C-alpha cells in the first residue's frame, strides 16, 4: 500500500482490506526477511509517515469537568499505545484548578489500564462519579470516589452506560442505560450484522436512577422510549429530556421535549419542535427550560438558536432570532441568565443571554476550538457561572486543558508540549458567493516555498450541519496528512454549515449540490488568488457529506484532476431506502423520496454520472449505517462501466466513524498515493 505504482494501474478493483494484509504477510518468507525487517525499521520515516504519527500521537482529552466550587478540575485522558496506536483505554485525573497541586490519578482499580469515563462532580464538590470497566473489561459500571485511593462500585449491570449526572440534592446519580446493548449507542459506530428475517428492532436507551447510599438502580422511563439528553430540575424530583419512541439511532431527528417524574417515571410531553432540539437545561428557579433548536444533520453535532419556555409547557420563545451564529451548548446561571457556547463563522465563542430582556452579551471569541467533551464548542461551567474548564486546541496548538474565568483561561496541563504540526501555516479566508459571506481555512504545505506553485486539495467537511474550526487534527482528519506531501489543503464552510446563523444553515434545503457547491468553487478561486496554487492541479475529497460532495463535484465539473470520495452518497433515491437514519432527510428535502422523487434525483450524483471524467478513489466501511456501502458500490460500478479510472476500498467491520488504527492509517496512505499519482 506504500507503493505509488499500485495506484497507477487503470484497472478498477474492489479490495477488502484485511485480505491484502494477509496476502502480504504470507509472502514474506525469504530467508533474509529478518535482516530486511531490521533495515526497514531503521529507515527514516517518510514525511507522510511522520504526519500520521503526528495525527495519532497527541494526548487527547475526552471530557473535562470543573467542580461546582471551582477549586478542582477532573478530566478523562485517552491512553495511547506504542506509535500512537489507540488502546481504547483512558485514565481520570484530578488537579487543583490553580495548578498548584500535581494531577492525581483516580481509578477504580490500580495497576491495570482501564476504560474510564463519564465523570461528574457531586453538588458539594466532594465526590466524583465515573464509569469504569475495572470489574470486567468492556463492561462499564458506575463508581463513586471521595478523591482518595479507592472508589466504591455502585452498579452491577449488563449493558451500555452513559451521561452520568448527580441530582441537585446529591442523593441520586442519573445515567442513560441500554440494557444488554450489543454495541455502543449512536449511528456512527459499526452496525450489527443482520441476517434472517429483518425487523425494525432496537435497544432503547432509558433513564436510570442510582441511589448513592445503596447502589440500587431503577430504570424509570418506558421500555419503548429512547432518551437522548436530560437535565435535573432543581428540586431533584423531576427531569427534562429529549426523547422519541422507537429506533434511537433514527428518531433523534423527530425527538420531542418531555418532563419526567423521578419517582414514577411518568413522561409529560411539553414541546414538539419544528426542527431538531438538543441540550435541554432547567433553570435554577425551576420555572423555565432552555434548549437549542435548529436544522441539524447529525445527532452529536449541535447548532441552532436558543429557545426558552415555561417548565409546564407552552410556546417557546426564540432568544436569538436572526443572529449570525450557531449555539452549540448552554447552561443556566444562578442569576437566571443563560451562558452559551457558539460557532461564530469559523471561530468559537461564549456569550450570555438574559431571557427576561433578550439582551445578548459576547464574552469571548477566538479562532481556537473549545470543548469539554461534546462535539462542537462547549465548556464545563462552575456554579458561579463565570469560571470554566475547557480543552483548547488550534491548528498550531495541540490540545491542553485550561481553566479560569471565561476567556481569561490559564493553561493547566502540558501533556502535548513537544508536539509540532507537520503542516504549514493556516489562514482564514473569506469570499462572497451569491448573497452569502463564506469562510474557510487554507492550510499551507510543510516547508512552503513562495516561489513554487503547489497542487490544492479541497476537503469538504461532513454534516452538512457542522463547521471546520481551528483545531489540532486527529487521524480521522485524514486530509491533514497531505500538506506534509507538498499540498495546499482548502477547508471550506459553505452554506449549510454552522456559524453564520440559521438562514445560512438552512440555505441548502432542497438544494444539495447547487448553492453549496457554488460556494466551494468560489472559495477555490479565492484560494488561488491568495496563494501560489496551480489551478491545473486541483483535487477533491471529503467524508460523509464531504464524500457526497466529492461524488457530486466530479459530475459537475472537470476542474478536479483527481478525487477521493469517503463514505459518500451516490443516489439519494436508493440511499433513502438503505440508510439507517432516513429521518434526517425530511427536513432537508421536504418530503420522503416516495412522495417527491424529483427533488432527490436532481441532487443525486448518479443522475449526472455520464459526465464524470475525474479519476476517483472510493472508500467506505462495510458496516456503515449512515452512508451504507452500496452507495459506494453504485458509484464505483458506474465509473468502471463508463471507463473512468476508479478503485473501491471496503474496510472490514468499520462504521461511519473508523475505529481501527490500521484502517485509519491505510486511508491516509491511499489518499496521499492517489493524489500523488494524478497531480504530481
């Protein structure tokens, strides 16, 4: 897979990746193999191999939580293996927020690596709840510690636990629980293989309450109801949740807002939204509930306006109508204001809004990304409503934990102090497309020479409800290895993205592939004006929505000389009946594919497939429920039938999000080699 000659062959090929590795292993039987292996190990790594190491070597923080009294910060840190290989294990650390005491390792078991996560401080800041598989690898249980060397195990369950949260009175810990779950929740992970009679079967994620004193666990919500997110009422007697009946992976898109009686589990619907809702939070005085509503394409990726409504129900009030931002997280303060995190163009921000007056104040804006564990901008807020802990990273700064007053954070950790980027400088660029102001990022090649002209690869983000921000990339950002090989990489945020208000996010409704692709092409023109880019050496790539845009793009223009389409959508009509989350399509297309096939056909790459001339590599996981493998087969089959150079690579037991390090590495190597063979 390292040899460029593999990609110079014009034959179309389907490859099942594990078989390739097996064949290579079988052929290394020459008597001098041990010596050859020794020499290979001492050979200096190529720039691309160094880039892969950089994309995998950074210490990452899966969650950050500041104690309510703002005195301590806990975090979950992924434990890397040798050469940056993911181990699946993680460790919990606690440090004083001022950094004056060294971090302490908190664990359910000493001496062995564990998968530990789900940290939550007690209201009095004296205890920390967390999840750990210390008792049995692969099976998490709920633990509580007083920050000492031991932790008390509270549960003994079989299934998937998530979203740990203490009740305000400190007597109960709520969790989301999928009993006997065959896999982690959510449509991003690899789907379970189905054989025999296929039914719309599912495992419901229910709300469970654990008594801190006894460890007794009660599942309180109905067996046919899937709970997505929740928050406690200040009286500890009720909760608010987003929930839907039936298939949890699919029905997030039609989830409603409910209040739940903590004693009986009775659920009272209080709001049926027009679009998607997320992040429900109960006010300190118990009278109001706030949440985010907007057009969202993926369950973990949140962006929209901020709404507030009476806890008893009624008509919600939009507090941020017309603002050019996308709220992604929020919390109430004791002063009855709402603090929120937001996309601001390609930047991150934190602001506050007074529900009584509608007055919005911007507290912080920066080009770096901020996170405390969710996707998209968010933070962990102390009880004072002013002090927070957050992971901060940028294109030129690997992730570290910072704490302090919002926007005046001080760096708490130095886990990645020796990490250096293997890409060049990154510039934010802006351009006009139709009536919209559009933003994107231009990543320069490593060792940039201004007297040379370079090829450019356009990498379109997934979603479309998302946005590229300045953040230290991981291995899933496979295109970020390309600058080490001498490429500019352009990361646009076209219409449909978060960060410029709901009108901009909704601007691609019933218009996939048209206005959004015009935005991308206009951005390419702007990039060519801004930097020494060879307009005759352009490439196109992306994953998910970016994979769709890659398939679409090569049917619309011959500007791109090579393309790599990852987990794309070739035919929206057949896709409607194949994917496991078809509910996401109604808000974007207005009706089902059976009621309005024309709107799906006009945005399907397969409709214009005979226009394709661009050599295209197609990549996908064989267990992808969001963008199923048949979509990639359909596109590849059409190209090879029409005589267009193509390859299809299907990765064994990978979902929409790749989990296996060897597959992530292979994806990078194939992408670089494909572009090298066509743009050099």
